[in-house]
C-alpha cells in the first residue's frame, strides 16, 4: 500500500463509490478533490478555498523527466492531424458481451422495481438503498472489466490487472445485492416468486464473472483489502 500526502494511492480505483458509507474518505484523494470543488461553489467557503497556500504546503516543481514527458505529450497533441482516425477498439467476444447484456437487463429490471419507492439512500442497512446503489454499479463495473480484458489479452505480465479489480467490485456488489433481495423477502416487502428473476440474474452474473475472471476475488484493492497496513498507518500517525 502506497501512501502519499496522507492519501492511499489508488484507493478510489476499485471502490464502490458510495462515499457516504465509506470509512476511507479521509484517505481518498478523489474525495478530497471533489470536496474542494464543491467548496469552491459555496460562496461561504470561497475565501477559504482561494487563500494562498502556506510556503511549506506549496507543491514542489515536477521532476525533469516528468516535465519532458508532459512537453512530449503536448507536442504530440499539437501535431495530430484533425482528420486522423483513432484506431478502432477491439470488441469483447460474444460470451463476454452476453455478461454485459445480462448486467444491463438486471439494471433495467431493478430500476423498474425501485421506481416510486422511497428509502434512506445513505443507510447501508436499508436493503432498498443497497439494491439501488449497486444495480448501476454492477453494470458499470462489468462493462469496465470486460473491455479492460480485451486490452490486456496480449499482455503476459503477472502484475494485477484492472479487469480483475473491476470484476471484483462487481462481484462484491452482486453479493451485497443478493443478500439485500433476500432481506426484503424476510421483511415481507417482496415475495419469493417476485424476487426469483432478480436472484437468477445475480447468480448467473456471479458465476459468469467467476469463470471469465478467476483471479478477481484474490485481487487486492489498495487500502480496502489491506487492513494490516491501514492499521499500521493509523498507529504511526497516532504516535
């Protein structure tokens, strides 16, 4: 786990983006950036946000290699022909596209069921809130995993793959959604017959993702799957 300026590097890459329920917001650079943008839009906080940084807070200039890389990228952008066509992206195989389609179908059916119902959107113990949050996240993460795999297919490196990380987030959302639907049955909100199509979607999606991404469950997400390192970080800062 890499920590930079108090933030866990990459912690937001494989989270579920449910910031209101996350214990890592104080360690998340993305959360801090979004909070800063929102503060700039608040006229009562504008003076604080626009205050000049203290000398010790001023960021150092980029190293020479990074500045050269930035200059090269800018030059390449300027030299690009406006009519130049970008290379066509490779498409996932048909069976992987079928996973995408099933995730989209689940999202559509779950959205229709949720329509008109009310719940506490920030309550992780409310099964409707859980279903609502993850019915779209599952679809998004499945799409990212399937398309990332296409780009990685010729890469033989042993490094952790983005497709596995995205698939893991989808699988965790499937697990939580499955439990939430069963919770609704126990509460008498929905019958077992009514819930069967949703459970069938989630089971099929879970099994399909496990088959295509057999290493997904073992993927270690920065911070989120590293409790020992996080505990040491908190202990060091507390000391």
